[in-house]
């Protein structure tokens, strides 16, 4: 009859709202999870690179302590600049234009710090100095006996590999810093998120009544929290952020490790009687 036909044609807005909300929720969840996942990957990649930088610095210092006993002057220069490298890199990644002399006290002198301040890329200047001192330590020419030249060449190659790892992961940190998620993606996500949150009262209002208010607030807190977390971990080098990478502590750990290596080498030298007095 006519009444049955009219009822069949009447749209079910509750079903439409539920379906509409489900589609929007699924789409928004995908966008948010993708953004948070990519931001977390950037954070973890930066932490991994710092770990490798610390490990390679230890290996480099250990190598010169063992294989550069014949040239203590240049050996000490390599150790000094390796210790300074992580501190210089920390300043550079944080975008600090001038090095803080207090952080390099006892490692570099004022003239060296001023020279680094004039460079556009101070960490790269530090690695160049390390390479130059390694060259001087393991120098050989046509007058060098073949066995000695071969040994120096092999040791130089091994230590330069560790130095190249420092440069490689310094570049990885720079890539992370300079390549955030594309602005078009972030803008689209935030626009979508805002429209979704503004539309929740209309989607849930008929079915939930006054309960829509607290449920909408909780949903907004959860979704905005995900966006805030992604924004926070996307910039791991900015010191003012609560969840930044604590690069200062990494530098302190490395300095303690290098000090231990130097102390142990000095103790071994005293016990074995191989202490050399520079001429």
C-alpha cells in the first residue's frame, strides 16, 4: 500500500551517519598511523646513527692507541678531534651558530674553536683534521721499507673506514633533519582531522544524545594526541622539545669511554715499560 511504500522510501539517517562515520574514522586512522609511524622511524633512525657514531669513535680511538704508539703527538691529535667531533656535531644538528667553548674545554683551544665558527660545516672540518693526522701517523714513501709501508697502509685503511662511517652517519642525521614529511601531506591530514572532529556531534548526536559531548572530547584528545606525538618525534634534534634526542648525554658517554681507553692504555704502557718520551 501507499503507507508501506512511503516507509520504504524514507531514508535511514542513523545508518547513513554510522556508515559515514566508519568511513571517515578508517581513513583518518590510516593517515594518522602512517604519519606517526614515519615520524617514529625518523626518530629511531637518528638514534641508530648516533649509536654507530659513538661505536666508530671508540673503534677509531682504540685503533690509534694501539697502532700509533710510534707517533704520540699526532695520535693525541686524532683522539682530541675525535672527542670534539661528537660535540661539534651536536651543536650543528641543533642549529647553534656558535660553538660553546665550555663544552669543548680541555679538548680544543680558543683559536681552534674560533676557526670552526667561521666554517659553514664545522663537523666536516673536524673529520678532515682527523684524516690529516692519520695521514701523518701512517706516512710512508719510496724510502720506507716494504713491510713497514704495507703495515701502515693496512692500518690507515682500517681506521679511515671508521672515519668514513662517522661521515656517512653524519650525513644520515642531516638527511633526517632536512627531510620532514611533505607539507602537503601534513596539511591535508590536519584539515581532514579538523573537519572530522567538527562533524562528530552531527554524526553521533542522534544516536548518543548528550553523551556525544564527552565522547567527542575523548575522541578529540586521542586523535590530537597522536598528531601531537607525531609532531614531537618528527624533530628529534630540537632541544626545546620534551622528547628530543639527548645528544649531550651521548657526548658525555663517549667522553667517558675515550677517557677510559686512554687511561687503560697509559696503565698498560707503565706496566710493560713501553712509555716513550717525546723528543
